[in-house]
C-alpha cells in the first residue's frame, strides 16, 4: 500500500442487515475505502477473497468466525472490530500472535439487552408462548403461572448487562444475588447485591440469568450437575452466549420437568437448526439472538463499530481486547 492510498475496510457479511445503509458508514467512507458485502460468503474461500486486501475488518455479524488459519491467510489485516461485546468469533490467541488489534463495544447496549432479558424472564414466568400456542390451537387451558415479585434472581456475571438486569429485577420487587469470577465488595455495594458461590446461587434462585462472555472458563459452566442444583420449578434465562450452557443437559432438564422453563436468546448452534431438540422442549421462550436489535441498539452498535475503526486508523485504538502489545499501530491519516 502506498503512503497516499486509502486504507481498505471490509464488512464481510451483513446478513441479516446490520450496518448497510447506516449513516455512520459515511464517516468511515470519508477516510477509507469501504467494501461492504450484504450476502453471506459461500464458504471459507469466498470469505478469504472478500477479506484479502483488508487492513481492517468490521465484523457486523458475530456468526461469521475468524479462526486462526483464516487470520494467518490475511497478511494485510491489522484490525478487527466486532459490532457488539462478544469476541468469541475471533481466535484471540492467534490475533495477538499476529499483532492484529481486536476491539469490541463493551457496555453501550447494556440497557437494551437487559430489557430483553427481563422480557424473556417475564415471558417464561407467565408461560406466554405456551398459552398463546394453546389458544391458537383452539384450546382454553388456563395454567398456573409464576409471580416474580418477592422471588430471587441469581445473576451470573455482573458486567454492564448483568448489572442492568439486576437493577430491573429489583425494580419489580425481586431479591437479587450474584456470582462472578472476580467479585469485590466494592462492586457488591455498587450494585446493591450479595455475591455468593455459584452452587449457592443455583440452589437459592427462582430465576438464574446468565451474563458472561464466552471463554474457556465459562464454556459449559452450566452443565448437568449445575442444572441439577437448581430449584425444582425454577427458570433459566440466557442472553449471553449459547455455549455457556450444555444444551444437551438443558434439553434433558426441560424434558424431565426439573425446570419450569427456559428463556434463550442464544444457542450452541446459530442460526438455530430446524431439528434442534430445544425446539421440542416444553415451556421455552426463544428469540433469534436479537436482544440488542432495536433501532436504538442497532444505531449504538453501528456507531461504536465505526468509532473503533476510526480510532484505529488515527493510531489510537480503543476498546482493545487483544493484539495491542505486539503491534505498533500505523497511522493512516
């Protein structure tokens, strides 16, 4: 690339639509050549062709993965930003080795996702999907539902989204306890929650809501043993990442009636296959990983991703997850 060439920013797959048409892209086009692909790549070769010339990738859809062997095939690549908080679609170890800076958008859509988590919780407690399906089938079948006021919510992970969910739950009269990998007394005071051990949280909560990023530590954190510790008739809510839960174990717990229900925005396989066993489970509320996909949330994410790219191009990357230590950032302006 010559000194006066514009940096190339690739958006490799914007399907379903996330950033195409966003006014935030105009800010990026002022300083870079933006190559936006609306459709999904047909395979790994097509993904590589799209990203081959990129100095920066704006990964607007987290389902598009960047494993180590793909990153090693992109010698021009210097930066990737996600369009959300999760970075599990990127091999961070390889990115660090190669000096590829990876940024995310931490916390900005926390109120949006927390509202969705509360909606899932309420939907499962009131058995909304089941009752709607019964009425649509011509059945008048009033069933017992769950009052959340006075019940205990166990929040697993107390970052921005977990904290916002805790506040919403407290506002409707729930008692809130919490667990995180690194609890502190200061954070407990800030959130007005009591930190407990994970086993105690599972055994004490009427609703368990998951708000962790996916890491080797958190993968299948909630498995068969953990589900067996949950109160009979309790609910599991997951707006974090699908693989934090052992889905096979969750399906078994639901089918055996040990849980009252589950409310999930995320899954171990996405998009969710038509034959996934969770679809045949009783008392589930399911949404297609769209907790932050309100007009407000989409605008926040698009603006944040563009801000990340612009900061990198100025030579001062922000919201850096990994890669910074081994890479001297170049300025493109």
